[in-house]
């Protein structure tokens, strides 16, 4: 049985909030609150996969210290823009 969209979005918001490092908690919580409700199924799939990545890698990708893997390039750029505001 597949997860209802509303439950899925709530789960991903919670996972965005409870990361391994505080910086990623703040970054991903702000992004999730601003964007997840409006994302399509494919974008939610990609964000869900991103949540499985290591926080230290995510932080380096979002801050531009290391280029993200190609599949996450657009999403990381979106997250980076959101925190730059």
C-alpha cells in the first residue's frame, strides 16, 4: 500500500527537521516548509532520496564546497537559493 501524499509530506518535513547536524536541520526545515507542499510526485521522490544522504555531504553540496551528484544538482541549487534569501 502506498503512502498518502499528506502523510508522506509530513514524514519528510519531520526528517528534514531531525538531521544529524544542526545546520542541516535549519536549512532543510526551512526548505521543506516553503516547498514540499507544492512539489510534484517526482520532485518528492528526489527529495526523499536526498534525505537518505549523509548530512556532512549535504552540507558541502548546499554550501558549494563540493559539487553535488548530477541527479541532485537542480534540487541542491534550489535549496542553496532558498537559504541565500
